[in-house]
C-alpha cells in the first residue's frame, strides 16, 4: 500500500460518492504550460507557470460574466501551481494543490479548482474530472510576492497491477494532471507518467475549495 501511495495521491471511494460534482471548465481556447516532474519525484510534481499573459478582459467585466469570480482574481500569469506533500493512511491519501502568487500585487481566489488526468500524448482527458466540493467557498487572499493558498485533492487507491476497489473502474495510466485555478480557463499541466485514471469512469477524485496557506493535507 505504501508503494501505491508513493506513486499517486489517493482517497477513498466513499469520500468521492458524497462529494458535489462540478465538471472542469471547457474553454474555447487555453494556454497550457507543461512541466516535467524531476526524476526523483513520484506523484508530487514541482510546479508550473503560464508562459503567456492572462486574459485581457477587465476584472469588472470578468466578474459580471462569472459572478463567483473575485473582483481581484489572481491573474493566471502571476500564479505558480505546485503539488504539496502527500499524507494519508489505510488506502486514503490527500495532497494539497498549492497556488502561489508571484505578482507584485495581492489577489484573491475563490472556490474549487478543476482537476483531471490527461494522457495519450495529446492532452486527452482520461476518465471523469474531480468532483468539486464548493461548500464553504469564500475569497482567499494571496499576498504579493509569494502569498499562497491550497486546495486539497483526494484520489482513490488503485493501480493497474493491483486492480481497483471501485466497481466499474478500468485503470489507465496517464501523462499527468491538468489543473484549472478556480474561475479560470488557463490550464496548468503537471507532467507525471505515474498518474492513473478510471477510464472512462466512474469518478475517482475529489477536490475542495481553496483555503489560506500552503498546507492542508488531512
């Protein structure tokens, strides 16, 4: 079990079945950043940052179009996305997705990010996206030059060799994880050849709303 937990962040199926489902956004156009995890990494890649500037849409217009978006939403170009340390036991694992503000101004995030496993060498989504538990969503402020927030991601414990505890799950290995910050259509891609998905289903991940700080694993 420790071998499985060391290769992919995991969580129990019962936790996922009780979560509120909300699919990851499907933008008409996105900028995707690719980051390869270092050789010593297992399922906890280092970071990704966008390579192009954020949308030119004004903050007031964006907020009107998306009422849940903070008026001072963190620009995608100012965000760095990392996976924190895995914690868990008895087949359940939790890993914080950490958002770091690299910009010169403070900004805010609100809600749960979109998370999915992608593969086939072309960014194809494998299986269902993470259920997004939006309960308790509120603006979380990230200070300038390094302020952080996190959203805890949980996945089911399974592997192709050991089978899956979820009925109807066919494990498939992916290329990594795609993460959308809350209320964003900019994809951050974390490359990891050990990422696993239940393809085509059922749901095998759950993610909570952002909270202050970089820690948050259960």
